[in-house]
């Protein structure tokens, strides 16, 4: 329906498809979000039209924040030292987590990231966003 009705998306969307859609709810607020997972090979295609696509999808699903995330896979870490050297960086858990975070924040830029290690052994990642993108990202932060 989007590819027929919208002029900008008409040329890009026939090649694009969504793997999974999940509805999530913010823990401390009664707001909902819609997470759409698409194949990683469409990342650059989606980045070109993501602002328009999310705006159109949020019109279709009022009251929900739409988040587009590329579906990535994590490889199991091998025990053999030589096999460990052959694991691609993009397939490690750290790289996948960073990629998902970048997808969640996409129109905004992360200026800094700080890890906080708590005495009980848990870790907390603080992400500082660019102040120019404050208006764009404030409405979406409760879901992230």
C-alpha cells in the first residue's frame, strides 16, 4: 500500500521486505512501539528512505513509535585460538549490539558512549546524543 501511494517510496520499496514485526511496550509508560526487522543487505537502501518510511508507518499505526532494525546474526565464539582469529568482526556480539543501537538511534548521532561498571558486576552503557537531534529523538527515547 505504501509503494503505491507515496511518490518517494515507490521506487525503493519493491526491492524491500520486512522479516519480522514485533510490538513492544515501554515498562514505565503506557506507550507502545513497533519493531520491524529487515534483512541486513537492505541497510543502505533503508537509510536513504528511513525518515519518510517511519513517518508513513507512524501515520498507519497511530500511537506507536516505529523502529526499523536490520536483522543481524551473532556467531558462536570458537574455543580454538586459530579459529577465533577467523571470526569476522561484524558477526561478533559487540559489533551486532553496536549495530542495533545505531539502527535504533539512526536519525540522531551518538556523540559519546560510556560504560559504567557497577559493584555488583553489571554493566550500564550511557549514550550521549547530539544536541541538534534532540527534537527528532525525544519522542522515541522511551521505547529505546
